[in-house]
C-alpha cells in the first residue's frame, strides 16, 4: 500500500472558462420582460456595493461593471443568453418542488453573470448571489455552471439577504461516477476559488459515503485556509474509530494517476475532454514518518477502519460562521417549536477547562421563556465532566451554535430553512 512518487510525463490542460471565473445563469420567471433595463441601478442599491465604472461591449454583447464591495474591487460581466438545464440536476432533488422543476426545465432564457473571485471565495460567492437577485428580481432559480448544480431561488434570496457568509459546501459539488464496482469521486467549483479540484480514485459502493465526507471536509478546509498549497502540505481533518488520525495531501492528477496500474474510471481516456486541468488526487499519510519521507498511501488503505461514525473536523472559521447563522435565524426554530409535532435539537457550546475551548453537543429543546430556553442533553459528553445524557438546563441564544428542526416529512437546519416555507 506504500509507494513512491514517479516521474510524470502528462501535463495539465489550461483552465476552462467556467473554472477560471465563476459562471452563474440566473433564470427569470418572465422571459419576455426587459430584465436588464435599470439593472445598474439595482446593482448600485446592493448594500456595501459602489459602482465605479460600467460599459457595454457591443461585439461581445456583454455589460461590464467595475465595483467595490466591502472595500474590495471586482469586475463583473452579464448578458442575455439561452439556457438548457440538464434534467439530472433536478432529478431526485428534494430541494425543489415539482412545479419549480417544471418551470426550470422549460426555461429558455437566462442572464449569465460571471466574475473572478477575490482572495475570500465565500465573500465573492456571496456577492455573486446578491448580483443574481439584483439583476433578476423575479428569479426562479440559478444554475451554477462552475459547480454544475442548481440553486433554488428561495435559498439564493435568503442567503443573499443574510449578513452571514454562505456555507463553504455551497461553493462546490462532489460528483460520483459509478461503474460496475468502482466509484470515481471528484469536485466541481473549487478552481474558481483559486483551489485545485479534488478527486478520490477507486472508491467503491461500500466506502464511497465516507470517502465523500473526506473529500468534502478537505474541500471546506481548503476554502477556509488562505495561502495553503495542498500539493506541498498536509491537513489533519479527522480520525477513525480507533482514533487513528486522517492526514491528507494531494498530487496533481498527472502525477497521482501513474500510481494506479489500471483504472476503470478516471483514467487518461476519461480526461480527454475534462477533468484534465487543475485537479488533484487525494492521498494519505499513515504516520509522521511517512509524511517526513513523502510516503503516500491510497485512501482505500483505511477502508476497514471507518466504522459507522468516523470523526471529521470543522475549522474554527466554519464553527463561528455556523454559530452566527444559527443565531441570526433562531426565530425559525422558535416558531417551529410551536408545532408540537416537531422535534427541535439545539447544539450548545459547553465550555471546557482550556480557556476559549468548547465542546459542541446536541440538546433537545423543551421549553421557551422569553429570551431563554430549557433543553435536555441527548448524548454523553466527551470532555465535560459532571453532566450526563438527560441533563437539563436553561440557556440563551448566545449559547447556540447550530440547530435542527425535525418535522414529519424532513429535517431542516439554518441553511435550508426556506424548505418550511409554503
């Protein structure tokens, strides 16, 4: 399972246009309306935006706008165009109602909005969502071409209106290409963030869910980590059931692919028309000695050790972002509590002995009185002594770091709370 780096003769292709910049197609409800009329005024009205310059390129038929957003400069372009949404973007997608799917699949026109991301990808992505809402006020959905997925209009509007940055997981997708017994996992959307796309080769049906969590956790880690080269450095992103650390790194596909003798999926032939630019294959370091000597292992080396509940870590930035969003939208949880058929779980940050450290653990909401609420601990803490499962106490919104509403039909969290809207 150990191997050494081999000399690569393959080369990465240049970035495609949707990788170099972020492309979104905002789809209007009324396709006959002159949507772009007064669009510049609507862009100028976005909080934090100041338009510096604008011009229309006749040859390209594109409007260009130079602006500042929260003291950073951006250049965006947008234009009228057609749209044909791939049906598989919406198949078995519970985020969309049937009438929304029908409207989107029948759509013929869109406004394409494109821009280069600045150093903070989440901030740039947030701005692009705000631009989509401003330019197309009667939005029925957004096709994120760079990440190859559909965004529901209600989610786009709710996220654009929030003062909290979007979930880093919304900036990319992890796709699974399946064969007879193998699965090829790969991302879309990271290149626009200035980050390599990620892949796991030779996954399988038994392990692809854990591999999916690994690649997703690593992608979120890279989005939150500035000035980090994943091909030269490692990241400690989780641990197995026996507390073996999961330490990941990656190599360009042109190097990493040579360590696989035969690939049914993700081989060189599968990369003739894509997945051949800035994308990297994930590998593991099994020990500090391996890391010091650059001895890599394939992800499959841990396939018998994942267990049912491996632990994947969350960055401090993401923990803080989730807490801020949970607090901003806590009124949704309070309103849902009025329906006694719902069960509300609230994650509370319990202080540890080390100053500034918390254990984030789930409680069930029992009672609300004004700005306080009573909750019951649903699990045994790992590092907090003297309290156990079933423990009850009163807390305030400042203690909340996340929450989940369990209805009869589904579960919702602060990020997808729009699903409760009729």
